[in-house]
């Protein structure tokens, strides 16, 4: 924390503009030594905070490396809450690295991944949930994940968790005060009052926990696998969804032998799509490996798109495919609907219903990848299946990280133990133990109750320069 650190903050590719970020006690002095303004003066130590100066970065011989704009931020009014300098230069990789090398030559240390954001957290500039939201914002793949990240970054999750923690702590304080000073604090009838308050808090926790399924999908996307027999139209569907000829399409069975992966934004929802080899019995070793991979990916998926060639009757290969649908959300596309249908739809639904023991998670849609028939209905079906037809991201708190969900579940269970103690009419000091555990578990979300190794793990997942 005492070191002055620096890193390239923009992408590692040629661009119009690049930024090198420097943070720490000596950041302004160090950059001042290698920067001169147009008037040939070292002026950075004299400028006001949030000021931009035009000039040049010089090498050890005093020769110009690049023409730059330098932004100066005095702590604590900066991202890291430390003195910070940002060098805005031309975005060529060679130029960026040359300037970074010059900065490091002054005794500044290269920043570790996520170290700037880590310092913002350790300096109290942001809480841990807001720090995580920074990386989620960078990795946003759709409007929903962007909105969820912005809500968290603006402190909505922090404010809500803090409010719940204060409510829990208030009860702990009351119990401790009553036990220490029974003459002035009356505990008669208190267990019933506490029961009502705990029930309300658990309700809030339950609401947040229940948002995780949608939140995880919003953040990570829907793991989707396309399965079907050879020549059913799997690769054609992938090409339609991607909007380009991503997969080779021929009338030769077994054309697709390896796994093809694509991320597709479908009306604001991300599908992490895997196109697999056609499932059938084969003596071809390469194709056999592809078929085995199809089974493997299907088992791990959130959604299976089962494409059926409706122009030919169901056979043994279809029976094997139907077996892997058990417990999975499935959309069955009856493809080639422009041709004479040879598949009995009722029979197909019956087979799937028998395997899954339910048809709630299964939808059947007639499609034609030849003329895009049924694709709109398919897109709507995904929204209905995963979000009950509606995603609202106005000011809602949506839990998107497993770590947050685990903390909420642990806190919920702690409060359940309080209710159990009330039911058993146990002494009030039993309440305090579980209430404090709930308070601590909630604290791990925002970093109030968190171990150093977890902090290190979280920030190690960040990109360089952030």
C-alpha cells in the first residue's frame, strides 16, 4: 500500500488513445520528473486536482517519447483515494509500453491485476460488493448485466445490506443492554416482538436469495447446447442466431464433428451456445469423440435445444437424445416444417413427458431454418422459460454472485436458529449468538467481515490496470 504503482489501463491492442494509470503517494512527483509542458516546464506538482495538462513524456536522454495529456487527481478525491496520475497518450502498443517502462524506471512498481480497485476498497473508497461490480461492469455482455452491475456499483446492494445489518445489530444491542441492566430494560414479551422483526428480515433475505437464479443468468448467460441427429439443422440454427456462416452446413451427415462455441445476444439475454456433433451410432473414431462430447456438454447445460428433423420419423438416435433431456429445460424445434411432417408431435411430447416426468420445462416449436420460420417464437420461449416472460431491472437488487448468495443463505439460517430458540423458550443470550452470526455473514458481502485471503482471491481475478 505504500508503493506507488502503475499499469496500462486500456486494452492491449493498437488504438487511437491509450492510458497509463499511476497511483500512490509519489505518483505526481514521479511523473512530474519525466513530463514537461509545452513551455518546457515541469508543472504537475503545482496544478490543482482534476486538472489536465498538455505536454510531452521524455526518456532518460531528455528526448520526447510521445505527446500526451496528463490528468492529475489529488487524494482522497480519486478512484483509489490516493494521489493519481493518468497519462493519456497515443494508443499504439509500442508507445504505451515505452512510456510504461519510463514510468517504472523512476522507481514506480508495476501494479498487480486489480490492485487499483483493491486500494480503492482498502482505502474505504468503495465496499467489496462495489469492487466486484467494477469487474462485472467491464465484463457485461448485455443491457441487463450492465444495469445489474451499475445498480451494485451505485451502492444499492451495500445500502440494503447495511440496513439489514443495522436492524440485526439493534436487537443484539437491546438484548445485551437488558441483560446488563434489567431494571431499565424490560424483556417481558420481547421474544414475540423479536419474532416479528426476524420474520421480516428473513423475508428480505429470501427475496434476495431468490433473485440469484436470474442474476446468475444475467451475469454469465445461459449455458445452451444444441443437440440432434446429423442433418437435423443444428448448424443452420447456429448460423441464424449468430448472423453469419459460423458453422459449415452440407447435406453430408456427420459434417460437424467438433464442438463449436458462440456467445449470442438474444433480445438482451446472452446464450453461451455450443453446437455439437449429430448424435448417432458411428464407427468413425473422430465422429464418436464428437458424439461423446455432445453428451458431456448436454449434462452440464442450463438449456438444451433439441432439433428434430420433422421430415423423417423418430428412430433409436432420437430415443437416446430424449434420455439426456431428463431434468433439463428443453426447447424442441421441429425443423424442416416446410416439408411433409413425418413426426407425430403428440408421440414426441409423450416420450419427453415420460422421461422428464413433467412438461413444464419443455416447449415444442415448429421451425424452418430455410426460411427462419419459428425463430421469433423460439426467442420469446427462452424469455418465458427463464424469466417468466419478464425481466425488470429498474431499481431491483439482483444477486449475481455465488459468494453473495452463500452469505445470504448463511444469514437466513442463522435467523432461523433465532426463531427456533424463541420457539423453545431459550434464554435471550442464545438469541444474541445467532443474531451476531447473521450480522457477520451479511458483513462478508460488503467486506466488513472478510478474511484477507478472500480479498486477495477476488482482486486477483481483475484485469491489469484496474
